[in-house]
C-alpha cells in the first residue's frame, strides 16, 4: 500500500484545494487487448512504443491486429481519454508514460500493456488529470509504484488508483490547463522547427557534395555523382598526420583533475559542445604530448554502435591541452583539404555508405580502422568552393544550435511551471487566465 508524508503524490497543496485518489477522479478505466495476428476484423492497435515522452501519440508505426467487433467498440479511445503505460519502461525511463487522446479514434484499440483512463469531467478537467499523471512519471515519483521483473517494469495499478492527487477549485483548473497547454504547444513548435532545420542541413550537405555551388554538369566517381570540375581522391592522400588511435584509460581513471578528454558524448553534428564540461584524466607529459588535440584536427569515432560509427568533429581552439579516447582516431589535413569541408563530407551520405560497407562487427558494436579512413573517397573542389560550402553549412548548423538553446529554455520553463502550478505553489488568477501570480 502506498504511504506518503505529504498530502498528495505531488506534494502538499494549499488549504483551499482538495485532494482525491486517482480512482475517484475517473468515470472508468479499461485494460487493453493485443488480439490475434490474423482474423476477419483487423484494427490498428496502439502499443507502448506509440507513446512519446511528451504525452503525445506517435502513429507512424501502429500494429494491425484482429479483434472482435464488440471488443473494438469498448477499446476505441475517445476524446479526452488518457492512455497509460502499465508495462514497459527501461533503465532510464520509468513505466507510467501517458498519451493524451485529442480526438475520437474509431478503428483503433490498445494493447494489454496499456490501460485506458477515462476522467470524470464533473470532478476534474481531463487535461489537468493528464498533466498530473505525466508529471508523476517524468519526475520519477512513479518508481514507488513499480514492480520490476527480470525483463519488464510493471505498474502496480491497484496502488496507482489509490494515489492521492491535488484537486484545485473548478475555476482554477481551466487556467492551469491553458497555461501548461500553451507552453507545451510552444515547445512542440520549436521541436518541429528544429527537425526541419536538421533535414535542411542534411539535404544541403548531400546536395553540396553532389552538385557543388556552380551549377556544373555531373560526372561519376567513387563518391557517386560529383561536379565535373572536381576530383575524387582517397582521404589518405590528404592526411599529413594520422589517423592516430586515442588513449585507453580505465573508467576509474576519470575524475575532476588532470587534462580534459574528448569522449563520444562530447560532440555531435561536426562540432564539440560544452568543452568546459569534459571529464578529466591524469596523465604524464609524454602521454599528453602524444595524444594532445590541436586546433582544426578532425576526430572520428571508430568503435561504437553502427549508427555512431564515423561520427566526427573538428577541434576548435582549446584553452588547455586536451586528449581523446581510444574509441576514436584523429587526423590532420593537408593544405589542399580544409578541415571544415572534410567535416561536411564526413556528415554526408557518401561517408555513411562507406562506413557501413567497411564496419566490422564486434560484441554489441562495430568498428572501422585506419585503413578504412584512409580509403574514404572524398570529392575535392577548389579551396574557394570548399570554403563556401563549409560556410553555408555552418550557417545552418548555427541556426540549429540556436534552436537547441531555445528549446532547452522552453523545456526548463515548462518543468518549472508544471512543478509549481500542479501543487498550487503558483496560483493562476481565474479572472485573468493569462496572468500568473504567486499565492
């Protein structure tokens, strides 16, 4: 049985607020059914994989299963219902994610790993209840209600229904929902803009590599179609130093002192992020000189999951000597090949296809070697065109970074508002729904 030191699962609430167990705020709840693989009545059955971390439904991959017509009527989600993940989760994701049902969904059902909750609108605003359950999951409070087996995390649904939740006065519920929905919509719009910018960058990279900037006719090469005035040469012909594998250090060597060391999670999309946050390792001067990164060196990931093989970055000007891990290799380009243009090539489909054709399988990962890097076919335009392409791609990357920063700020705002609004630490003026003031 669940016991709490505070009045509700979300903490104490103001004296003029009530609180009720989840079960009393529902008009009903229904377990799902996975159905059969074949049958005369095939319907789209939602699974845990169709729930996103932000409370939405992802309908791009919905399973088709056979259910009886009567079962389909019962299991068809309706507008304002809430889908709850009863089984699932993982090491970094507690069970209990939710999905808002925005409209009636005839022809759909849901699997036995999900539970449908139908809020009672006479007692609580359905969206408000959904946001409370969402926040219980996202803050990890739901861990108290988990039952974990060797392979699966399960929600103790009986205790879940007894979870006490805040119950604001009716005139405050709508303003709270409007505020949270508005911030959520803002975040979603920024995510959409970010996804489109990433698609634009990828399309720009591949178009620049295959078509150049001058509208030339194309010719065939080992890197596919490229502008007729370009050459295509192995990367090894343009390396003046390396490729050199990084330094191996046991995880126990990492700490908060010594030289910073570049790791796979330290960079993405061609550039190192948060250099000041790199972990550190204590090494002697000889090791430091041997593995030190220099400005405009290129670092390539050589051992990882297949999707991360070949992930690369260009080294910026660093404030202090910095090392790189053994699952990477570094190289230094000749004067004929700009490092920033090489990064464009390494982020293109040309490089991805090359790595996929060369990657050698290992236990739970894959690898490429120095020869694979040297034999990468690289389209080579003039130095002026290399600079132009690198500059244009860098401009799109800068826009993506700005969207990253904006999204982080908006998500922080959303978490702060949710934390304060759902337990009454910040009150929303019911007369002026768009103004927020402290209690």
